C-alpha cells in the first residue's frame, strides 16, 4: 500500500468520524463504545456499524547451550495488530472486513528440509518479509434462518478446537506446535456454512486460496528462467485449487458450570498448482520475531494433495478446564517422480502427526466461557475489579519427519533441496526424532479488554537440542 493511498484512507476515516459528530447524522442513532465504536439506529437493529480491533505485544527470552543459543534469538515483536470493520446492511445481512498488520522479519526454518529453491542442503533457509497488510476475514454473511449461518468471501477454514478459537482468548501465548502446523490454510475465499442443534454443531467450507496467494504450479528445474507448470505433475500456473473442510462437535452438557465437548475435523486440499512451495510449518511455543520455525521435509514438486484429520475432547468443571487434540495428515505424492525433481526416491505418501494435552485453573473462581454454537472456549471475564487469575500447563508433540521418504547414504543433487538437520547440520540423512514442548502459563485477566500473560516453555528438538523459553505478552482488544 503506497503512502498516498494510506494518506487518502486516513483522510476518509477522519472525515467519517467528523460526520458522526454532527447532529444531523446522529439524529435517531445511538453511538456506543466498549473500547471501540458502534453506531446503530434506535428503531431498527438491521442497520449498524462497528469498528473493533486488537493489539498483541510480546517479548521472548530464549536460552540453551552455547551452540544452540545463537540459533534461537530473543526479542520482542508486535505479535498481532488488527482493525475490524463490521455491520448490518438490512434484514439478516451482515459484513465483516479484517485488516491484519503483520510484524514478520525474515523467518528461518529450524531444519527438517529447506525452505527456498536453490539453497544447499543443511543450510539455513530464509523466507518471509519485514511486514505487510493483509486481509483476515472479509465476507458477506446471512443469518436469517434459525441456528444457521452462511458467509461468502474470505472465510476462516474450520479445523480443531484450539485453532478455531480467537487468539484474544487463547490460554497460552502461542497455540501448540501441532495446531500451528496443521491449521493450514487458515483462510480461503469461498463459502462457509454453520448449523447447530441442541447438542450438535456442524461447520463446513469450500474454498480456494486466500487473497494474495500466487499459484506457481510445479517447476521441474530450480534454475532461473524455467517456466512454472513444466514439472512432473503437469499443473498450470495461476489456476486456483479447491479445498474442503468440515468440523462437527457434540456437547451433551453445556451449562454455566459444566461442559462436556467432543469434536472431529477433516480437510482436503488439492496441491497440484501449489506443489512447488507447500510444506508444513510451525512456530515454537515461545518465540520472537526471528525465532526459527519447524519445517517438514516434503520434496518440491511431488505433492498431489493432502488430507488432515483432527480429534478433540474437552471438559470444563467450574474454574477447571481440561482439553486435548490429536491431529495427523497424509500428503499424497506421485509414485513415479523423476529423479531430477526428487533426489529422495522412491516416491510415496508422507505422514505427519501431533497432539497436545492441557489443563487450566482459574484461581479466583471464574469459569471460561463456552460458545456452544461455534464449539469453542473463550475468555475469563473477571467478577472483581481486581481481575481474574488463571494458571495453566500444556504438553505438546509434533512430528514433521517421515523417515520412510529418506534413503540412508543418499546425497541430494547440487542445488536441490533435500533433508536437513537442525539449523545448519552437515549430515542430510540424520533426521531422527520429533519435537516436544511443556509450557506453563499465568494469565491476569484485568478486565474484558486487557490481559497480561507470562509463559515458560521447555522445548526439545531433534538431535538433543533443548531450549528454555520465557515469554511475556500484553493483549488489548476492543
């Protein structure tokens, strides 16, 4: 977005606020605020407008052995900054637009494969950007039928318990490694439907890639000048593949004190026009702007599609909450990938998995909110002006390595991405193991809009790399 465009938008916003301040505009209308701005007609609830948003600020301190410390830098970041515009435009019709302002430095995979075409195996891969503005949800919705919701536009893709809840209400500073890895894509342009009965909820979506996604097709060669779409899968550059996702939840009891919750999620994604760049990625559970990420070992140009499943269970008993999820994914690959395209023959499907279990307890006695219609747990609303205090613990596991895809003793061809060890390892065939993290958290819910968080995480990565992380986070939403 150019400076001129930003200036025009700012001018229009100021003009709009000035118009709200005039008596002629406010006649017959009410302006309300809970930190944001909401305008609605006194005699007609079909027309309304609201500005909301959030700001998440975090600081991470990471430590390990002398050889590991330099690979996991400490630092601060604007974890999330968002402006939300939503409103009602007639009987049962609504709209919503999220603008996300990202603070993303050049991020580095922890290993488990290389992230950029042409990087020598075993070296550090660099990708990402220094920040941008993107769309979150941007849709037109209809809620005119009982217990039914329809949205068209850029929608959130339903999957999982932890990933489906708002980041404003998350118990920990970061979602578990498994939720981060398998909640992909997070958004898509398409249709979303939701229905709930007395004990069941059903959500589903059909979508194409989110706004800003470029489809390159599969590329056989990594050399400059080779046209997209000339790879072994015969895909066409620019064509948008379809994805499908669904989530079903069952809650036979959901009163003010007790909640029993079970859920099942599944998604399917065609990858043939995205095969050149697809990999699973996950941030670690206490991280800064430049902390390395976890990265799968899917070879370039070899993936046809993937299917992911998730199972979830949770219970809330007053101030005590227990929950857990297990997720696994299978990436379907062509069985006859040419050697030049994949030096790690033979071909074959790749399988990845992960899970987490967690418990939290609100010391001051309040209970976490539960929204039955969406099948998610929300925030703690303090019953005292002193706020509410919550403690939590979580253990998570993530396996982004499929050893059946590796051939002991083989060496990737020059210039071709191949299996890599943890950040800068020299033996491309030494990937063995999975990642574990145990995280302790304390939350001070100051009021409905402000929260302070502290997390300590003990993280273990392949090749016996142990990292201690301490993080602080401040959240304000309106």
